[in-house]
C-alpha cells in the first residue's frame, strides 16, 4: 500500500539543556589547568633554587672554615720563635698581613698566661651592605673566652685549632660565645649583628736542645753541654676571627640572582602554560558551545579542527557526529512523516473495518465509508458504482462531497457500459484507472458522467475496482479537487476497495443466508420432530429390551437351577448306577447348563450396568492376595487344558477400596479368556505390580493365538465376538464388555496389547483411593 502526503507535523520543542558556562563559585578548566601547572612549576623551581642556595651556602661555609684553619696553622708555623722571644714588631707585621684579608676581623697573639701580646682589629661592622667597619671601635672576643682557651689548651689537639662561634651585637661591645636558642633568636635579627668564627690554636714548646745563642753564651764547651734542654709546654695562643659577613653578602647576591632567575623561569613557565592552556581549552570551549547548540536542537553548526592531536581528532569526531545527527534527524523526520501517514491510513482502515463489521445495511455502509474515507484520507469527492446482475450496466450507489443538487442528480444513475471506455476497464476487466488529466482521457469517460465531472471542475481522478472472489462488484472513485491524483492515491484506494468489496459481498451473502435460514429453520423443525419421535420409540424399545432381558433371565435361572440339581443328583447315583454313555451325556448337559447359567448372569449384570443399578460394596482388598486366590481356584481348569497357570506378585502391594466379588469376576473373566484361547502346551501368567503413580497394575499374559490389530479397538464392545478365533472358543461377547464396565466403576482402565500368533497381554490399572466419579 502506498502512502499519501499529509502536512508535516510541527517538530516538538527541544528539551531544556544545561548552560555550557561555568556556574559562579566554580573554576574553569583553563583556570584549573593553569593553576595546577603553575603550582608545579613554582614548587619545582623553588625546590631547585632552595637546593642550589643550600649547596652554595654549605660550600661557602666550608671554604670559610678552611680559610680560618689554614691561617692559624700558618701563623703557628711562622711565629713560635718570635713568640718565645716576644718579638712584638714582627708579630704586629704578621698580624697586619693577616688582618688584610677581607674575612679576618681580628687577630690576637697571647702568651702562655693568656695575656695579649699583640692584637689588631678592623673594628665593629657598621654597614652590613657595604661591609664598612669603624676602626675606632675595635672588636675583640670577651676576656671570659681566654680562660676557657687556656683551660682547654691542654685537652685539644696540638694540630687542629679550637673553633668557637661568636656573635657581635649592637647591644654588646665585645664578642660573645654561642648562647641559648632563645637569646640567639632574639638578637639574630638585629641590624648590625654578625657571626664570627674564632679559631684559636695553642703553641707548645718542643723537646729540643738549648738554642745556639745559649750555647754561644756559655764559657766553654763543657758548660754548653751542661745547658739543659727545655721541656715542652704552652708558650702562647694565636686567635683569628673570621667573619661570615662577606660570605653572607655573596650568598645574598647568589640568592638574589637565583631568585631572579627562578622568578624568570616561573614567569616564562606560567606564560607558556597559559598559552598551552589556551591552545587546549579554546578548541574545547568551541566544542562545548557546539555541543550546547546541538543539545538545543541546532544541528547545522560545524567546527574545524586546527590541530591533528587528540583535541583535533575529538573536534573532527564531534563534527562528524553533528553531521550524522543532522542526517539522522532528517531521516527521523522522514520516518515520522511516513509513520504518521501510515498511522492515519491504518486508523482509517481500522475505522472502515469497524463500520463494515457493525452493520449489514448496504446503503448505510456505503454512506458511512465514503464520508470516513473523504475525511481522513484527504479526498474531496468520492463515488461508488455497482454493477447490475447482468453485467451490462453500472449503477451509482452513493456519492460524497458533491453539492446537494448534483448528489440528487447522480445518485442511482444507471448507464450502459461503453466498449473501450473506462467503464469497461473497471467493470468488465477489473483493472484500476489513474486519470492524471481528465481532458486527455475525456473520450474514454462515459457520456453521462463526463458533463458532471466538468461541472465539478474535476482535473484528475482515480478509480479502483471492487473485486471479491475473482468477481467484479463495481468500482470506487475519488479525486483531490485542484490537486492531481498520484499512484499512491490509487494504491491506497485499491486497499480500501478490497475491504469495501468484502463488505458488499458479505452483505449480499447475508441476504442469501437469511433467506436460506428461514427455509432451513422450517426443515429443521420438521426433522427435529421426526428425530424426537424416533428417539422416543428407541427409548421405549430399549426399555422393553432391558425389561425383557431381566424378566427372561430371572425366569430362566429357576428352571436352569432345578435342571442342574437333577443332573448332579443323577451323576451322584441317586437314581441308580449309570453306564458310561449315560454319564457322558449327563456331564455334557451339566457343562452346557453351567455355560447357559453364566450367560444368563452376564446378561443380568449387563442390564444392571446399563440401568445404573450396579452397586459396589467397597472394602479393603489386596489385589496380590486376591489374584493368588483366583489363580488357585482356576488351577483345575488349567490342568484340564494341560496349561501352566502362575501368578507373579511384586511386593509390597497396597490395599485398595473395591468390591471383592466384582474384582474376582474381573480376574476370572480375564484368566478364563486367556485359558480359552491358549493351546497346550502353553502358559498363562498373572502379574500384579505397584506403579510409581499410586496405581495397582494387573496384567494377564498368554502365548495363545493373539488378537488382530483391527479387533483390539472393538473387543471390549457388547456382543462382539472375535472373527479370528475358532467357533468352539467364541462366547456371547459379554465377558470383556462387563469386565471393562466393572473396571471403570472402580475408577480404573483396561487395555490389550497383542501380536497375532504370539499371545496377548490384558492390563488393568486400579487406583488405591477411589475417585469421586467412580464412587
């Protein structure tokens, strides 16, 4: 079915989306990334700068300490003789040379008692930046340090100097040794304070002979030999004060340079970070704006990738996604448009079907269907034409969408089918017609309908034949006013036409069926009366038959019992001795009397079962024990026939609720049949088993002649006697029928499994607890 083109539905408004801007109080990705990288750069540069400054400070401090040690050791090697001779001029020149060094603040030479022999000082530090000192304010260590040095002189190494850390403060005129942490912290930040390393090295007298001067001053060699050699001992102390101010100034310059370099690196790093962040975040911001527009429903946005990295690939992917979404949106719109048309068509078809099935009034049906189709499918005018029974004329059955005066003129209009025209194409050949331009096919339009079409200013139309069971019933026509009809309109009208054709055919069939129903109703009444009369006669005959069987059976049992008793008395010798021939005839009489008695009893049982008067006297019965009793009772009959009769009972067997006499009759009938149809030598086996479903199954097996397959379905019917068995074995055909009825009265079932020539297997299953129906 083709689709028509209804107006496009208005697109639904887009769902509200979250804004792409960052909410107040939250940092942007650019800020986060810049702060993080800047923090990393600052921490890395600061750590590296601190490490370099620390290393430089350690190197400077080590160099300063080595300088102090080297100075005091040099002075020690130069000044011992001068110190012994107390050559003060030489010692002053020596100290002047030492004090000329920038790191040296003071130099002192003491004797063995700690008394100052020679001292020199650059003075107190007045300007720490320019390292300017005031010579008028000499700077020497406190006298308390001298006593400490003399005391410790005997304990320290003769090769290594004693170093003491001294502090200079504007509050004190001299140098003080290292103080507590609190005082140092309080004065360490005072302007003009400095740290001085005091290197003190004691000088000792060596073990040696008298000096040359002493030897020369002696009167003779003998006297010189008497001059005793001097003993080793303290002869003096050399002190040198090394200041940390030049080192601190150099370290400050280093810190300043490294700090500037670090700040420059940090600044360049942050600048590069901002540039890199802009390089990364700007495309992402464009992608966010594009995603926001896409979320708002604007799928026409595009974005171009500036790079080939991951961001560029992401940009390309999102651009492709936007184009794919746009294509998909267009496809979805097309599908929605198509689905809308199909839903409208299906809704129209559904409503048409409801109208068709809701009424069988043809005129009401036509009027409703034409108005419904014209309203839902967009047709402006519609017409329904039917074919007359002879197939020579067309009859306008109904119209819709035309003015009232034209409707009265057109309705019920009859016209002949013109050869070679549109009427023949539709009503005779059953082919659809699409007239794209009325004037082009005006010569094929019926002369009675052409003026009406021109009067309504029709420019195009479509016609679909109404076909049902390969028979043309008429056609359905429509047009769209000033729009031209299309193939899609024709396909849609063909689909609608098939439903209308079925409705017309059903209406006509209904009329025929209604007429036939009236005739059949009368005939059914007559037949029903005849069947009712016949049924009443059959019920009466069945009642008479049952009554006759019951009466005859009862009337026959009394004389048969008397005859049997007389025959048994004669066989017992009450009337005298009998010869063999007499005994043979009497035995035959007794056998046939017993057989006739059994037949009479069977007839009585059957009549009771059919009349519903067979009552069961239930009690607890063990089918295993009951089967053994019946088998034992029939052993004599089996021995007469030279057959083996045995019972196989599977323990345990539950008790069932049943009529013991009727169960004995069931087993006796089945075993008698098995013995009757089994030739010697043969075996008849009775099996009793307990099934898993709570049923007791009893099977009687023999290896006799068997039952043919075609007789296995009818063997349990009344008065049926097997055709395959010998005449001497055929009974009245009541035993198995009565057995089946008794089994079903106990709520069980019976069946036979047999193979001709191999034997039979009759099985009975009985429930342990009787069902409600059987009881």
